[in-house]
């Protein structure tokens, strides 16, 4: 056994001993093993670890080599440290075997893939899941998705997307948790815990909060567009969900395509080193987004990929996804003194550290069990988990005269619309290997729910082509029925990456179809399927009920049928504001007051001359089949110091006739303060379930960190002043009280 083998053997023994201990926090210390591995590496081997290559596409060895690379040769030469889009126990085992037996230093590969809302068992899109406001459920959802990915050879998911989004024209709003920083931070932490479990033990995978940072602030809502925001907005609105993810133990981050006020994230030292490393002590590694290093040439701050490589590695970006800027240029840059070996060593260490933490050095094949893959993918447990999330993500937006749940006496129901029996659309924008054949549509769900009723289906019109319509058949179906369920909205690929819309109204002839059906005189229950807030004032005005089902994933139809029948009582709450019109965008609840807040009787105030400035539905909004009464708001202390925590209690009573869940929400306003503050800010919430007539006193917390903000000196402080609290069922809550922060200890 030569020296190299001896060193490797001792590493394997050492890390396997630690693997068993890899349960508790904080992470075991692998620095000596990392030193040993690095002592075996040439500069070429080190640079190879920084290179991530997109393996073809598709699942298993039959997938096409879409990039034209000889992947096996790259591995044998030690020129690749990670693949994305290599999926499947068999394929990943084959590639890993080459890496750990034939490459120069035999370092295991890392396999990444976009498991955004499920790998084959497709869950609702993340924006829908955020409407559950249920952190335990969200953690369980992420854990279930991680288990499925783990058993397909996937080590690492490029998720969760934690970008705050205030502009529904931006298609990627579908992938995140909406417009609020506090809620988005809670959800980010829940998803990290679900994906990574307890220090990556068991069937868990590495998480990768993205896109770092402020990707959702793209001007005009146009993907990849310029972001120009203040340091205060960056730190108060867009960074906290990433900080929450890092604090929850995220092992990687992905940087964003966009610039931030002149510097693209991929080469942004302030972001990648000053904040992420020096302030947050992040110990994992950062991967670029697809070719984002190379795109700094188009941004106009790199002359070529060589300069891009220099700027990116020196800014602190560790792994290069698909530019090949590092593999092609770093050696020369070292020779020319433009990049130091120590800089490269630091990035290599970070990547090796994560590979050790994932246990790849002790068992490179722990994710490649083909027998388990056969049984663990798309099974009943995963479908059941998806259904629970889908049900809780449904948001009841309108229910005139309590027409829902559907009366049991109904015998004839018309199910109409382009999304009533569509399978692929329900998988949303990151369906990956979602099995379209296994999707339950709204029509199928209702047919299963009501085998004895006469259910008639009509297409009505296409989603987007106004010429493609068959209103007559739809009108006939409506005339022959007692009630219409109308499934309308967007195409599943109208949101997601590179899918900005200039109009967030319902596309095509769908609203015309709704108006035509109204003339039939039958009640219309609209089921909305969408990847973003939609401006639907006409629907809101004249529909009898509206249930927002988003793109609910593989179990969508069952969830919709359970809700419409009353077998499940909707409890979702919007995490984005629904505008009246695209022209109001950006519109979000935690806006500033301005010097001239809108006043109907004051022409010279901040409003529009052609439409209200108010939203169609506000942040936090969602109805139930039951009703809830809020009373007895109490604030523990009328005066506290800046170092103290205050508590707010409120009594909530279920005044309806259904057992139902409610999300109790606490907002604050600080006025006056050393800088202008949002009119309302969500600072705590609690989801409760009450039987009819049952009351519960809910306690909500305001600690110093929640009360702090960046003051006029850009110091993060809980400054003295008055705090007004609002508690209720959405961001317009009017039950309020006040307390004062008396000093600045
Ligand atoms: C895409 C997306 C990013 C994704 C990556 C790998 O361009 O921006 O979210 O994780 O490439 O597929």
C-alpha cells in the first residue's frame, strides 16, 4: 500500500468513525482529514474540485450527453468535482465509482439537482406551500422530498429558493415564499431543517438557499434584470431569509444572476465575503448559478471569462456552474499572480468540508441503492404527504352566501375550463420527473368524490389562445347543470424562470368564458390555478366563490375535491398581495406611509386617478368555512427597555359551525422612528385549530431582534419609541394596542 493509499485509508477510518457521531450539532471537525486530502492534491486537482458540469438531462444512463462532454474522461482526469442533472442510483453509482477508484486523488463527486417542489412526487409550487403558514408541515414536506431525492442518487438540491418577491410580473415568484421577510425567513429555516435533517444524517440531502441575493427585486419584474436597491433595503428585506437559512445550517448557497447596484452577485465581494463569511460565519460553499460567472462579461464588468474567473474567485465564489471559467483559467491566473493558491485552497476546503459532512468519504455510495430507488420513489407515503400540503395551501378568496362547501343535494355539476382536466399544468414550473400520468385533475377529483352525481365536463377555451374556444359546449353543460365549477388561470409554465408577464390578468378568453357562463344564471365556483398573484377584479365581483388552488402538484384534484365538498376546510392565507390591476405593481402590504398617504378626498395624495391604490386581496388574507372572532387583546408591558421581550395575547373564538384552522397574525408599526418604517410589519403568527364554539388565548412574542431595524446610522438597533401592534386574520387587522420602548440599553 503506497503512501497515498495509506493516507486515504486513514481518512476513511477516521471519517467513518465520526460518521456515527454525525448526529449532534455543531458539525464534527474534519479539518485534519481535509488537510490530509489537500496534501495529496496538485493545483490541477484543486481547480477540478471547483468545476461543476451539467451532465446531460433525463434519468439514468440513457440520458443524452447534451453538453458534448466526455464526462468519464473529465472524472478520470480530476477535472470535475460535481455534476448537476445526473440523476438515478445506477448512473450516479457508475460515475462515483470512476471518481473514487480512477481519478488522481479519488475524491467523491457531489451530485446536485433542482428538487424545488418534489423530484417525482410533485408537491404544490413553493408559493402555494407558503400559504399553509405551517412550519412543521413545510419541514415535513421538505424532508419527504429529500428522502425521494436521496434514493435517486441526488446529494444536493438547488433549493429552497428564498428570494423575497414584491412584483408578480416576475415569474420566479412561484418558487418562493412571497413578499414578507419574516414569514420568508421562517419558511427558509423550516425547509433547510427538512432537507438536511439533523446534520445530514439519514435520508437527507444538502440544501442550497438561492438566489443570493435580491434576485426578486429585478426592475420591471423582468427576469435577470437590474437590481438597484439601498443597503438598508438589501439588509432588511432581501438578506434575512438567507441569514435564517445559514443559521439553520445550510451547507451551500447559490448566487444570483443579477447585479446589485452595479456589481453582479457572482463577483460581489461585499455580499460573498464581507456579509456571508465575515458577518454570518458561513462555513459551507457557494456555487454560481448557471454560467453566471461568464455572464459578468455581458454585464460589462469582465473583459472575458478569464477576468470573470479572477473576479469571482477573489470575491469568494467557490464553485463554477457551467461557465468553465475556473477550469480553463485559474492555473494561468495563479501563474500570473492574479489569484493566490491560498484563495483556491480556501474554496477547495469549503467544498471538501461539505463532502465530508455529507459522509461521502466514508461511504461514497450511500445514495445509490437501486433496490431502494425502486420502492422509495412515488410511493403512497409521499403522495399522502403531498396531499396534506396541497390541501393546506388552498386559499378561499370568496364564498358568497356560503355556497361552499357544495350542498350534498346537488346532483348535476358542470366542470368547465382549460385547467379543469389538465395534468401537466398542475405540476407547475419545476416539475422535473413529476409523473404527469399520476396527476389527479380537478375533474377527476370531483368524479371520485361524487360517483353518484352527474358531472359534465367542457373545455370552454384554451388558456392563452383567445381564438381557441368552444363556448357553446360549455354553455350547454352549464345550462344542463345546477352549478358550475370553473377551473381557470395560467399555464403551468407562465411562471418560473425567464417567465415574466407584462400583464397579470387571466390570459386568453377565460374571463370572456366566465362572463358567458354567468348568463346561464347558475352559481359559479371559480377554481384558480396560478403561479403568481392575478388581477381578477371581474371574477372577484361576480363569482359566487373563488378557491385559489395554485399549481397543486400531483394530488391537486383530490385536494380541490376535498375542499369543495367540505371534507377539508380551507385555511390557506395569501403570502403575496393580489393587485386590482398590473398597473398597481409593485404593490405590497409593508409599504411606507409617504408624506401624503392616499386620501379619497385629497386630490394631492399618493393615489391613482383611474383606480384605487388598494389591493384586490391583501397579504395574509384567506377565508374559512367557519368564522373567527378576535377579542381581549392584551399587551404584557406598556413600557419595556430595548433589551426586553414583550408578549401580546388575544382571544380567538371559532364562531362558525366547522372545525377549522386560523392563522393568527401579529403586525407592528413603529412611528415615529429615526427612519421611515413600513405601515405594518408581520412579526409573529400562530396557526391554531378550533372546534365550533371553542376559544383559545394565543400568545405572540416581540423580542428585541424583531423590534430592531437599521436606524439612520445604519446600525441594527431596537431604538426607543412607540410600538403599535395589530392582531387579526390578515394584514388589515384592526384590533390594536400600543407600548413604548423607553430606553436604549
Ligand atoms: C437555473 C436557475 C437556478 C437553477 C440552476 C440549475 O438557471 O436559475 O435556480 O438551480 O439553473 O438548474
